[in-house]
């Protein structure tokens, strides 16, 4: 994770912060509503959407909990994201019918100017709660680091890294995005 | 069992179950109690998991002295560690003093393992080296020699796959794997360098009985075309081939409960990753494997297939996912998943396989997410008192045995079959019913010439 803690002067102004926050909230609402196509349209062509599975490593180990090139529940480019969405939309995605009920909660948004003009490093925390059938309730809590890029009057997501806390994923599947 | 509704109605969770009442495999029937009964689960821990050879590591995970991984044998947590002489040892991950866990990392390199509780320190060969306030122990005549980490009974490997057993009376690993070695070579011995694991281990929980996962991989080609229709359409734009329509080029083979269902299409599993570079790689490998092994096995290197090594380790050729289904009670498993590749493959091919196997066969994978849902409900419905007394069908493909064949093991025509599942449960029954290894019926004897 980039350490932007001491970079108050690079923080975006209130209006931009508001627009970025609204973008993230809308994204969460699209996912809750399974509006996959509209969600995909928010991705930049060069998106890297990455969610490593953390490993328990001793502090002295050069290998840390979250490492590139290790196990990951998402390590996706745009084509991979399209394929996942294609599965959700198949009539034969039996496990999606009846549908899952989702709540994507986004909070703790901090936004900073990135090195390139018109790009923003955005930190946020999330809670994802999913319910299926009668008593299937799964939740994930974590932190995200995004790279947003200004696009028309809005933004596109160019990079997302999702840090979850569970080293043993406590659910049978992950049938949404975070 | 007496036919359709023949399960003994007196059977309940609180009573012992008569093993012979659970299966009538010749008739293609089995009881659901094997997925639910707590007493049977306890017996599985004793007679299956404390006794069979279980997969514990790939040699490539622990190349250097002191390299270790922690894993499970049944519900027993173990440390598997490379020794200074190049050998591998395994120990229960529990301090012989007051029982605390001594290693909390998933993997790493250690010169010693030190217990957090009273500072007992163990060398990588398991020997007790010392502890906090050791003078207090010295002055009371403490026996250091007798208080090392408890070792697994035996550890051995085949083609880079490391197995251990907690029973010193178990047959040799070579005998245990038997004729499956012939088939394992098709994937794990494509060239001199063999395979390695890339990336780490992805762990997840599925609330299902461990046998539903193991039986799925041992022989359930049938579910692919239905369960995984959505995943196949997403990845390659069309459904899974109608495997049942071309049984003449597909098989099930099994040996002492291990089983592999496969066809001869070389790349069918691999193609489902939607990456042409991987398919090209396998097509280039195929003639080399044919030369090294034989033409038949060279057509299995990435074909539509699945395999389980009894009891709870499975893999998919071509998709290159390797997994162990660790039992956590009769209704839960902890799934550990790795990606394997040929060690000699170019780095970008290894990276493509790591990504492809995760995109398809991890908890977020487009294929795996449907499996978990099926297995959980095939387990949970049996909470119903009456439901669990209704037996299940496991009779597909009876009378498909191929007798006139030079292939090792028990060979069946057509991968859409339940022959391997029946063989899996026969082995399960044999082990559950035998108090010691020497009482386990010796149904399948290795064909030495085959390996």
C-alpha cells in the first residue's frame, strides 16, 4: 500500500473528493443491483483488478502477506472481468437463481493527486455482505487502493487492489466484485 | 440396505451404524448417512486420515534446508520441513509440553521452531534443543530425548508430490499409489524436470462433506456439461462437449479408490482457460510426451479429465489446479488449492497458468463457484431426519468394465460413468471396516510392469 498518510498537501479539494466519493458509491450501488454491464463500463481499458489472498508469514520473512504473483481471487484485466460478468449473466448460472442479495458498503474515502495529471489515488474501506437462499450470509471486510482516471465528466477505474483480512476465505465462493 | 428405501430406520446419530448397511454398490445404491453421521466421521479420522498416505507438500515448495509448510493430515496440523541432508520430515504442529501450536506461519524458512508458551525450541529435525528456564528442567532429571516434536510415521514422494502417513503399518507409498503411478506420469513426468507449484496456496471453506468433493473429482465427468455450462460459455463462448456421446475415446480408471476420468483430446481442460498460448504449449509438448511415455498418456496431458488420489487430494490436468479437501467435521471442509506447472515451461506460460487456474478454479473461479453451491446443498439436505434415510443412486455405467486391455488398473469405457465413484466408496468401506492395515482387503495389486 502507498503511504499517503503524510501527504495532506496532495489531497484533492473538497469538490473533487465529493465527486470521487459519489463515483465509488454509485459503483457500489451498481454492484448491489447486479447491473454488471454498467459496472464494466466504469473500468479503464488497462484496468488491473487484483485481490491477493493473504498468507500468514513471519515478520522477518521477505515474503509478505500480500505478494504479486501468488494466489489471488482476482488478478484480472478487462477481458477477465468481462468473462466473469458473462458467467453471471448466463441463464445456466444455476447458482445465481434465485439471485444473491448484496450490500456493498464503502467508507473511509481518502483521495490524493497521483503523479500523472488527472489521476487520483483513492483509499477506501469496505464491507461486503451477501445473502443467498435462507441462511447463507457471508461477509468480507477490507481495504482498497484505487487509481482513478478522469474521463469525460466522470472517472474510470484504472487499478484496484483489494486487501481482505481472511487468510482462509470463509465462504464457498465469491460471486461479486468488491 | 434393502432396495430403494432400505436403510435401517433404527439408525440414528447416537447409534453405531452398520457399515454393510451403507452401500449396495453392485445395485448402484448408497446411504446419505456417510455424509452426515458424526460417528462415521470420527471413524474416518481414525481409519482413513490417521492411516492413509496423504498429500502434504510439493517438493518445489520447500527447496532449501529449513524451508517448511504447515498443512493438515485430517484435522491434525503438521509441519513439513526440508532437512539439511535434503530429506523431508513431518511433525505434528503441537508442543509436547502443554500442546500449543509451535508454528503459526503457512510457510517460510526456519532454523528452529519455538513454542510461544514456555519457549520450548525444536530443531528442524524435531529434536528438543532447549527452553526458557531450562535449569529448572535440568535439576529435575528431564528427558530431553523423549520430548521432540511428534513425527509423522512415514514420509515419501512420487514425482515431486510429497505424501505422509501417520500409521507405521501402512503399505509403501509405491504400493499405495500402485497403478495410478502409470497415469500420474502423464501429468507429473512430462519431461526430466517434472512439475512445480507456482504462487501460494488459496484456502477456503466449503460447508460440505469431504467425500462429495473427492467423489466429484474421482469420476464425475457427468456434472461438467450441466453444472459448468455457464462457466464454459463465459470462458470459450460455448457449452461443454457432450462427453457421453463419444465414450469410445474416453475412460475411467481406478486403483484402490484412486481414480481418473479422462478422454483423449489432449487439450480439452486446458482450452477452458480461454488462453490459446497454453493450448499451443500443450500441443507442442504432446509428441515429446508420446516419445517419453506413450501415445495414450500423451493424450491425457491436458484433456477433459479429473483425478482424485484417495482419500482427499485431487487435480485437473490442463487447468493445472491441485487441491486437498481437508475434513472439518462431517459437514465442512477446508480447501487448499495450488497451481502446478511444468518446471521447464517458460516463465510467461507459468504465469498464464497461475492466472488461468485462479480465474476458473478458486472461490471466485467461474467453474468452482458452482461446485461449492452443489456440494453444500448435497450435504445440508441430509439434516432432514427423513431425508437422510432416503438412499442415493450411484449406478451409472455398470457393465462398462473393459477386461481386454493392456492399461493398468481397473479400466472402464466412457468417462461419463460412476465406476470410479463406486470404487472410491468401496475403498472407503474397506478401510472403515478394517481395524488394522493387514485387514484391509487387497483388491487391487500393482502391475509392476506398468510403471
